[in-house]
C-alpha cells in the first residue's frame, strides 16, 4: 500500500514561521512514534507525511555546520537591503531564499520508506533532476556536494540550480530544497553560496532564456516526488487559514 504525502502550498511566508511549522509537524510525528513504542512491538505509529511548499521574503540561512564568514555583508547592510539572516539547524552552509524560488520542506517518516539519509538526499536530487529535465535542462550531482548542478565536471562552468539541506530526528525529516526558478540571482553576490567558492549559481530562467510559470514547475515536482518515493500525493488545505490564504 502506498504511503500518502499531504501537499500544502503555504504561499509567501517568513522563514521563521515556516521553520516553526516544520518543528511542530516533526514533533507530532516523533511523539506518535514514541507512543507507538510505548504500546509495544507491532504497533504502527500514526505518523503523517507532509510536503510543504512556500516562498520566503529575502533571507540568508546558515546551516548548523556552516561558516558565518560566508556571509559577505554586515548586519547594517542586511537591514538596509531588507534581507533577514537566520542560523538554522539544518545541514549545509549558507544559501538564499527569495521570490520566484520554489522551497520544498518534506516532513517524512523515513521508517515507513527506508532508513537511509544518503538515499533520501539522492532521491530529493532525483526529483529535481527530473523536474528540470522536463524543461530541457540536464541536472547532475557533484561528488561530495549535495544539491543539483549543471555541468559540475566542467571547470569554470559548474553552477548550482538547487540547494539542499535537511535535518532528521528519529527518522523524521525536515528542511529540504530550494529550486531557483525565476530567482533574482544578484542576491547570491552577498554570500559564498553553500560555502563553495569556485562554482556559481543559476536559475531555470537564466538557463532556458524565459520566465517560467512557478505553479507549473511546482506541479512537476509533485509529480516526480510521487514517482521517486512511490507515494500518493494528496492535496491538503490544512494550514491555509493559519497563513491567511
């Protein structure tokens, strides 16, 4: 029987609000797993899988193992530009979130799929690789660098189109991926993206030469997520009221 993943589009939401919601859903799932363990062997935890989509106002986020020096502007400059800076508990280094970027946060109980974080990350990458492939772009992996790249093996040409960073607690995931669709890439000039100095950042718009419909790209992600994870994707309206939509 296929696992069900509830899909919700949160719209434009501050980064910290989305983070709080992820933590809430993660705790609901870890509490459900603890309750099942207390019931005894053979009890199936009543966990729920989620895939949250959103867009954030301009914000730089730093992973727990990231290097603050990869932010190249001062607090005063950030304030003047209207950009937030948040230190997070995800993996990875520094990245940017903003308009016309698809941010996806899967809250998945991996014990109901497989218990392998590496496989999970490769599957997230594959979802994005197939999605951008629908638009004629050849996404690839770069050895030792999580995310999706174009021409990662070509010196001077390697560029990242999708950043990834996750956290996992008791095999429940949070955080996720950020795909640059029509994103203003000038924001990346203020950071060393993902802490990698010799590779650049790109967007689907830049690579295809046209502005792409974000909702259409998001639908392609959902389609490929279902295929890669062998799941049934269920549209939800669980958080619409909470976020004023």
